[in-house]
């Protein structure tokens, strides 16, 4: 198989776009958090319509369909509309949800012992200490929502940078 030595311009362009978006995310974290919240609301609405559509397809294919998908679809659409029409309140909720997720995830991880931890006591101790630090960090985020908002923006920026760099590397290979 012969490899081409040219630049994949579409991958390069996508990579640069992701890097630029990453810079914008970190430059304007509050505004971008509102945009993310709006997108989450939009995704809830889309998911609601998809669930209703899937129920309809299931009913046609098997002559039986569950009404739970319609109920879930309607609930998702309502939640999506509430998020879209209350972006500031929803953003605040998402910030607190992020902090609570940190805490709950760490608590579950403390009580979950992986096979690696069973075979290595040092790794198990390190895992417990790391999860305790995560709980403390989650509590700090819970009582400092501005820091949580900034952290969400930083995480998103890092993700966009990684994706952008990956596309650029792919374009140059």
C-alpha cells in the first residue's frame, strides 16, 4: 500500500478550527458555559423527538410499542425547553451538578475495588487517597461555583485542543 505524502487539508482545517474554538472557550468561559447549557437543552429536545420516533418505528415493526418511550420523549422535550428558556438558572444547576458528580464519583470509587487494587496494596492506597482529594475538590467546587465554571471551561478547552492537535497530526502524516 502506497502512502500519500500530501497534506490532508480537510483534517488540517478541522484541527485548526478545534484549536481556535479551544482558545475561544478559555477566553470567554462564562459566555461559553451559557452556550453549552443552551446546547444541552437542544440535545434534550432532539433526544425527546428521537425517542418518540423510535417508539413509532418499533410499533410499526413489531405491532407493539411501549408507551414509556413517548413519556420519556415528552419529558426530555419539556426539560430541553425549560433549559432553553432558563439558561442562567440551568447553567447554575449544571455547575452544581458538576461538583456533586465529582463527590459522588469519588465516594463510589472509594468503595469499588478493582482487580488491580486487589493485587497491589500500594495502588489501592493511592486510589483511596486520590478519591479523598477528589471529594475535597468537589466540596470546594460546590461552595465556589465560579471555580467550577472555570474548571468546566478548562476541561472543554483541553478536550478541544487534544482533538485539534490529533486532527493536525493526522493531516501531516
